[in-house]
C-alpha cells in the first residue's frame, strides 16, 4: 500500500465548500511556522489560506495512507503579471512525525518543482525571515534568495526558482 497519495486538483473544479473544507483540514493541524507566516500581518489565517487557494490555478494535495492531510502545494498567477508563477506550500504537524513519508515527499517535491519549471520557467514567492525550515526546504528545491524583503515590517524574504539555474 502506498504511504501517501497525491491529488492534482484544478481550483476551478472545486466547490466553495470543498475549498473551505480543505482550509479547515489544514488549519486543524497546521505547522507553527506556516501559521505564523499566515498570521504575521494580523490578518485572519483562514482568510489568507482561502485567498491563496482561490488565487491558485492548481493544488497538489498529499494525504497519508489513512487519508489524513499532510500538505498542500499551490501554484498560480500573481496579480502583477511578472511572468512565471507564484508557489506556496502549507504543511501539517503530522508530516513531521513521519520520517519515511518526509523522505519520499522530498523526492516528490523535486519532481513537482521540475514539472512546474518545465511549464513556467520561473517560480517565486517569499518566506518569513525566521522560517528556517521552509528556507532550508526551498534552498533544497533550488531557491535563489533575493536581497529584497517585503510584507509587514519587511519580515518576508523573496525567492525565485529558475529553470536551469544552479
């Protein structure tokens, strides 16, 4: 039996209730660093998560063998049309206790990023400056950290992942 399942979902195919259910499932077991990133500017994390889901073109949803949510990755166009696609990921605490699945998902993440780079050439977003776990993960995936800081009090560092960059 597979240790995790992967579901590619077009956001336009989800009902409002399905989006809310996904948001609710994420927030029930969200990693502390992801919750902090979502709530840093004082906004409601649920609102920001729903907005991220709605702005995504595609979601990739990972669940364990018991159908419990592990993480959700999103990719979509940004409103400023700079080219490429913005990416994001929100993980659940249960992922951190499943080292065998974490190893598999690290390999899967590399494949997913390579697939998206083949389509879009450039991927980008920003991460809270104190979110060392996500920064290590993104560096593993090929992130190049930009010198600009954005968001409330400039607490988020921008990154890009570019096809062919080393």
